[in-house]
């Protein structure tokens, strides 16, 4: 990704987070984002799961436009979930930045166990 493309992507995500945070605070009527927040964490999480499944299904086909559309839907709803959870874009980007130069297998092995079986 070229520098200008990366800057453009970062700008779009920053503007999206700002808009979602604004909707969370102001709760404008007839706002889709407001309706998501009104549904609470479980409703937002269910929407993220739904969009993830739709992306996986779309990616199995040869329709790049449909796959792109579903990826955008997933990113959008993930941003809503992150704002709802109090996680900033900077937090996510910092986490990703810290993973550069680290093997994915090594990063996974270094994680603290959560007690899940």
C-alpha cells in the first residue's frame, strides 16, 4: 500500500470512529448507529457475527464487488462494537503496529492464557 493510500485509509477510519463516537453521545433520531447502540452489546456483537459470516460467504465466490461490500460492512460494525466497548482506533492500530516483525505463531504463543478450554 502506498503512503498516500495508507494515509487515506487511516483518515477514513478516523472519520468513521469520530462519527460513531458522536452518534453514541448525541443519539440522533433515525440514525442506524443510534439504533445499534440502543440494542446494546449483544445486539452489536450479533451484527458483527452476521457480517463476518456474510464476508466469508462472499469471499468464496468470484464477485470482488460483493466481497468488498461485505468487508466494509464488517469493518463498520466492528468499529461500532469497538466504540461501544471503549476501544479506540489508536488502541487497535498500536496493537497491530506492535505485531510487525513478530511471527504470528510466536505472538500467539506469547499470549497470556485466558482460562478458556
